[in-house]
C-alpha cells in the first residue's frame, strides 16, 4: 500500500509505503513501514504522523498488528519514530543499527490523527 499527500497544485508533498514483513529474523513483526518521505518544508505540521497512522490503520484492517522499519541509525528523523512510541530494535550484541518497531499498531493508530 502507498499513501500520498499532494499539494494544492498537485505536486508531491510526501508518501508512506507499507509492505508485509515475513522474514524469520524478526518474527514478532508482520508489517513494514518500507518508505516514508515528506518534503522538509512540510515537517512539523502533523503530516508525517498522519501518513504513519494511515499505514498502521490499513495494516490493522488486514489483520497485521505489528510493524517495523529500517533506517539509518544516526538519522535525525529517528526522534520522530521514538515520539510515536517506536522501540529501538537491537541486534544480538545489543547494538542499534536503525531499526524500529511497534508491537501494537492499535496504540500507534490511536496517537495518529486520521484527518
């Protein structure tokens, strides 16, 4: 699935893409926030939260109750995921490499506006 935000003149403002996640290395998660992007001038307006919420709610309608994402460990946007309640996913040695997860998409959807 992919959700898109367009500006008033039809230009692409942002998008979020969700895909099934069925890898055996992290069996607690069944959905993946595969991509999310928002033009910088639209940051801090609630649009990213809205995009993530739409992905979470669509997954819930499909019976998917958990989701993860893989990003860069030093990306400043990681604070956004943490503010939405994502937990850092650590490797077996306890190191963080940029993975985040939500084990309960109902909780995530509850903090993300629909409109």
